[in-house]
């Protein structure tokens, strides 16, 4: 069922469940967090499609989209309620490993509460930009990866466009 059908044709008891996957080569592990699981569960198994199922942990968070998903500038503000227990330690690992030039990958998915086998929205691959600490935890902007400055979504490389060599 599409997102359109979810909003206009679904029963009122059906809700949207949103989750984030946050990873980095220097993190101790990839983090799978869900914002609003079933209220009686601390962990929830959610499908990624194709029979792949991943267990997500509940973490209080606020997700605020910056724009519509249809353009190349899509991003969202993410406020994690980790109380400074998770992200600062992982960022210290990044600094210690010398991989601070690599931005953490953030993958957004949303499921229907009555169909958890595959996401209704996503996966939308973003990258964390300027992670900061707040009173409640960590906060960052998750933005589309910077492929080029023209924002066409097309990476212009000399391998693909040999005539660019004259401009370099």
C-alpha cells in the first residue's frame, strides 16, 4: 500500500512507525532505533523487505522533515533522547580512529503498524551533519549526501565525462 493509501484509505487504528539506522565505520555497531513502537514493546522486529528483518530498539526522538521527499535537498532535524549516553561515546571513537572526515550514515524508514514486513517509506539514505549535544541528548541535521554542487544528483567524474579533463 502506498503512502497515499495509508493517509486516505487506512483504518484509523493504523499508525506510522518511524525508524532510523545510524552507522559509521568507527562506531561500535550500527544503531537501529524506532521512535514510536507498539507501546508494550521495548524492541520491535521490523522488515526491510525481501525477507530481511531487523530488531529496532525504542529511543525517544523527534524527527522534523525540512522539506518534501521529492527533491534532492530532503533532510530532517533529528533530536535523540539518548541523554548523552550513546552518541558522545561513539563520536569519541570516530575522533580516536581519525575518521572524522566520514559523516555518519542515517537511513530513514517508516512502516504501517499493520504491515511490518517492509517499509512504506524508504529507505532514504541521509548523512548526519554537525552533531551537537543538547540537554536531552544529541541533535543533528540529517541531509542528503553531497554528490556535487549542482544538485542534479548526478556525479560528474572524468571517467564518465572525459571532456571534463580540459577544465581541470
